[in-house]
């Protein structure tokens, strides 16, 4: 779009109000005929962007925003616009920005943009920064270190969680080769046997580019750093990287900037020989505070009955991760996890356990653990929980194989090698009648023709497994596991809910009203005591329990008198967190029903984050329709 066309567009209000050709001509210092010509040229390139009528010309502000932010998501919410303004100001310190400037850039009205200033102030306060608003002009004041952390957060906030990548960072800072920077860091760290995971590396590259850009623009007033943690090896590593960066990017790292680089590096790097690490010598690698907090986590989650932390290798990785996390929190370094929303929506129960761990860390250190760091914790918890839950997702098998030397044993060995993670062979029998009498078998594998009794899945295999046999066994196991899961969820759902625990179209102003109403019903029904409400609010305070159109508030204490689920469905969305919910499910959980809670909670969230399923369930008018819709979606 040509500059003269942009100048004309900026004279048209974003709210669609009409401006006459004569007024536009006067503002731009051109003729009315030229205005008509410009409008025609703009319309040829972007049809329907400008509307013409007897009242003059009006702009489709929303369409202009999409054009302006082509290839990126335009700021839609108050928080997104606040981050956009923060980034623009910090990246261009020395220039002056006003409300009118941002209104023109974002193609929204000035009055609407003024309503975003509280969100801007709130976000800046998180980083000990302040917005100055004088005579319509905006500026940000505060410490340089805090400005860099804020700028990193603002840029990350513009990325969709699944597109944070080196190419995205390159687009944000085209003057810097993010790929080359990544290679430099990886090569130098690898030579010195330092490890960094891919997600942390992307965050490090972004923060390092921000630091270099601020240095080049003479923003150097960093506070003194604490060099105590860093020895000669760490400083040699930093100097090796600096020697590559200074000539490549034309920057100079003074002592304070070198200390800042050390903090950036070692908030993400680890140098741990896991092969030599044991539960006995780990105290030589991590801090005493880390061991204390990990001990509390093991004790509290173990008491809840969710985790037993039996696997030594996973426990060692977890402990080292917590040690690094505590250090990052102490230094106020942010790490973005591009899989946060995917983990929260797809592994809801594992994420909830990670929230519990974040709560312990917050309580013990006074430091808030972000949702991104919580998702990293979920990686470790997922590995532990997966081992504990694996037996529940295995099919129990009886094998029919007529006696012929030891060929049955050979087939058992083949099956175990191919399907050991999903199949448990409980019996090997020689006759079909024995297999069908074997109680508890989910699937019968038979080398002879066998009539399907309807009780167990029957799969015919050859004495020596072929590729076709393996595919048939895998399909049979999948059918069995799905059937067992469906039956388990059906039973649990009917056990914990009832028509008395269902409400329709309640007039809630926000999530607090919804929680108070549902909690009061559950308390009066004998599901929980008076402390339940406070416990639910305590969990909600950590991170919102909203997942798209659904919200699943609950207490993390799992100490209710009875396990139950209150269901509330609204045609109109109830404001909840940063979004809104139409399906609200409040859970109470008794100490003896944690497994049932896991089944229902995890599967309902995974089910209802799918919009087709949530729309179907949101149309239900009765409890019976709700149950039928859930089971139908599961099937």
C-alpha cells in the first residue's frame, strides 16, 4: 500500500464514521478529485475496505487491522493491545507515542484504547515498571533489567504458543540472524559439555538478541550483578560466546553486560552427568533448599495418593529440574514453553499435579511459578504418572495354543516383545473351552478357530506372528482398551453426578458467583464442608480452570466427604478468567476416589475442548441429556 493511500486511510475513523471528500481533501492538502482517485486505487487493491455514500467515505476498521497485521495475529484483547503498546515504546525509547498514534496503528477508537491503559499499568507493575501518561503522551520508566524482561514477555505474548521458533524470532528482529546465534551457542556450549533443551534455547536466543539490541541503542544502565555462583569455567564460556558476538553484531559487552550474559546462559544451561548421578550423591549437585522442597513435594503428593516417585532416574531428572527452576525464579528469568496450552488441554490431570507442585514452590519460596514453568514440571510428572497408570491401560490376555513342544512359549515371547507395553498374558491354555472359562481375560488370542462368546475380544493368530497378525492383535488391543475406558468413565460419571446436581442458564456475572452457587449446593448436599469454597478459590487463584468453553473448578486438597460433580450449563457465556465458559463442572474429591476423579476429569476436558463436542453438550436442557451427550461423544 502506497504512503499516500495510508495517509488517507489514517484520516478515516476506525469506528466506521463517515468523512466527506471535501474534509479529507482539506486535511491532506489535495483536491477532492484526488481523494476520489486515491479511494478508487485503494478499492482496486482491497475491495470493500472503504465504503462510499452520499455522506462521504468510511473505513472498515476490522478489515484494515487484518491487512495491517497480515501474517500475524492483530491484537484483539485489552491485554494484547497493552503488550503491543509496551513493546512499541520499549523498542523505540526516545521517540514519543500518544494515544492517537496507537489508535491509528491499531485502527480502533481513542476512547477504546484508553480503556486498555489499566491493563498496561497492571502488566508493567509485574516487572516493577510504570507508565507515564502526560498530555496524551506515553512513556515507560523503571530499571533497565526490568525493561528487558518486560520486552521479552511482550514479544513472547505476541506469539501463538505453537509458533515460537527461530524464524518467528527472526521476524521480530530481522537485523539479527537468530539461526546463526543459535548455532554459536549450541556449538560453544556443546564443546564444553553444557546441555540446553530446544525450548530453553529459543528463549535464550530471544533474550540475548534483546540485550544486544538494547546495548546498540545505548540502554546500558543495568544494576550490579551477584557474581558468586559463577566460577572460571562459566566465565570462560561467556567470554567465548562474547568473542563471537561482538564482531558479528557490532556490540561491546562491558562487565555488567557480561554478568547479565552469564545469568542469561546459566538460567537455562545444565552441566550434569546423569549417568553418574544417584539419589545418594545428588546433594553434591543441587542445593539443600532444592532437596528440602523436593522432599515436601514427594511427601504432599504421596499423601494425596497420586504419585509414588518410585523411579530413581525420573526422580533425579525431576530434582535437577527443580534446582534450575528455583534459580531462575530467584533471578526473575522467564522461560516460555510452546506446548503449554497443548499440555493443559490434552493432559489436564498431569497439568493439575504440576499446579500442585507449583503451589508448594510458591508457598515455600514466595515466588510465583508461571504457567509455562508449570508445563515444564508437567513433562517430568507425566513420565512418572504414565508408569503408574500403564497397567490400567493394558489388555489382559489368554492365549490358546494346542500343545506342541515349546512353540507356545516362543509365541508368548514374540507377543511380549511386540506388545509388552499394552498386553498382559495371564494364561496359556490348550483348549478353547479353557480360554472362555478364564475369568478376567479382555482378549483371547487363539491359533485355532474360536467362536466369539461376546465376553472377550477374540483374535485369530498364526503360531508364528506375521505382520498381518501383529496388525490384528494391535487393533484388538485398541478396541479392548477403548471399551474398558468407556465402561470405566460411564460408571464413574453416573456415580459422581445426579439430576440434583444440575442447573441450567443461571445468571452469573463472573466465575466467583458461579463457584459460590455450585459450592453451596455441594456443601448442602453433604459432599464437602464449609472449607471447600475457600479451597476452590485458592486453586482458581493460581491459574484459571477454564478450558475454552468449559470450566472445571475444584479443590486441590482432595479431602471432601464424597466425590461429586455439579453441572451447570448456560446458553450465554459466563466471564471466566480471560475468556468465558458455557459448561461449568465443579468437582469435589474424597481421599478414596482419586482414581475416579482422574478418569472423569482428564477425559471430560479432552472431550470438551473439542468445539463440536462442547457445542453439542452446551445444548443440553436436562441432566439426562447431558449424560447421554457425554457418553455419545465418548463413543
